[in-house]
C-alpha cells in the first residue's frame, strides 16, 4: 500500500512502523483502522479501547457504529490493528470483525501489537505468523526514516497531540490578553458611525485583508505578531470573514502552521473560528486525529458553533475529503450528514 503519495508499505511490519506517522502519534491501548482503495490509503481512524468491564452487548453496539461509519466511506479493504494485551484487544477485534463482515466490508488483515511484537488474527500459517508473534521494526526503521523525511511526525501519544493545539500560557498569554484589548478598541473604532450594509462591507473587507496578510506571512515562512493574531481573531468572529478564510483553505503544511499558531494564541472567546479552520485543513490533508482535537477545542468553547458542529458530524460519520468540492463551506454545509438540503 501507499500513503502520502509515495511512501510504499510492503508488509505488516512496515505498516505497523508507519502507523504512528499516519495517525500523527504512537497509539496505546487503542484500535486503529485503515481504509484502502487499490494500493492507496483512503482514510485512517483510531479510538481508545473500551473499559475492561465493558459487556458484550456494548462491544457489539460500538462495533456496529464503527462499521457503519467505515461502510459509508466505501473502502476496498480495511486493515485493523489493535494495541494492547490480548484480553483487552481480542474481544473488541472480534466484535469489529463480525460487524464489518455483516456490513460487507472486506478485511485485508487484522493484527494485534503488544510488547514489541505483532500477531495476525487471520493468518494461520505458523511459518508466516508463529504463535509467539513477530518482532516489530525498530523505531529508527527505514519506513520511519522515510516518513520523517517526508514531513510526517509521530508524537509520543494522543495527549501530546492535544497539547499541540492547547492555549499558550505564561508571558505569551499575558501579552495576548493585552493585544486582544487593543484589537477590540480597534474594532470599535472600525465600526463607529457605520451601519447596515456599509458596516457589513467594512468588516468583510478588513477581515479579508487580514486573512490574506496572515496567509502571505506564513506562506513565506514568517509569523504574525501578537497584535496581528489578536486582530485576526476578532475579525474571524464575523461569519463572512470565517467563510472567506474557509473557502481559501488548501492542502499545504504552512496553513496547518498558520491556524495552529492563531488557535494557540487567541483568547478563549475567539478560539472557535481558528480551531475550525485548522480542523478543516487537517481533515482535507488526511490528518483526522489533528482535525478531531482542533474541533474538540472549538466545541469546548462554543458547543453550538455552526462550523464546529458541521465538522463534528463530518468526522463522526467518516466523510472522506474527496466528497467535498473546493468551495468547502457552502458545499460542505449542504452535503454533510444531517446538513441542509
């Protein structure tokens, strides 16, 4: 199989070595599912193992929900990889296999990883898959080196991924608080004496200029200062400015850096818009784990935020990015599960 356009994975050991780079972090006590179309990776998803005392009915119900989401994406085949001891992993794996088969989803392999070794649930040939398992590749394997060379990062765990989008603290937080007050005064001056359509136009034009400048700065390797981040955060609270920024999202790494930086530095009230812009960009680039933690930050601040709710549905239903046309906001709103028709 191939992921990231050119990295070729030839066997289960290489897949296991590549998985942390596909997910963005090293999974523990969890289940990862990969969907393949032909030789290419179509999607990846990872979820924590249920509690050890989870009953069989709950396991089947959860597996059924996962199978429905996987079926909706129409993969050619899926690969399941469980991380943890057999007493925790095997019941979940068996429930998933049953649910996926009932949904008509084909499985290429089903694997458990633990204590530096891996086992296949589907292979019964002891010469290929011995009872004591096979060793995983070392952390500095060729596959890991190639993934790193191509810009992929594997953080130590999901907590580290969450920390990547967490609010900055200390002196940066204090500085941003002062910058936000200046931005709010600037915004009041911007709208003073203007009403109706003229007011909406002024905010829209100012917001578009701020978004373009932020994009230009990060595209050329620069960064925004505190006042620029605060000003952008205030302007993105306007729906038209948020729509403009969303329509311009593309599958480029500098956009991930841009919206991560803005998200981490804005004051809490201004979190939803940059969090959603980061989430949408990450989702389009196949980085579902990053998209999820970004959207979670938006919903934690504003549970009814329109774009955050839409992205939550997209991620929950496993909608593949290929289903969305370039002008994302309007199209996604109408095509997302449960969206307007």
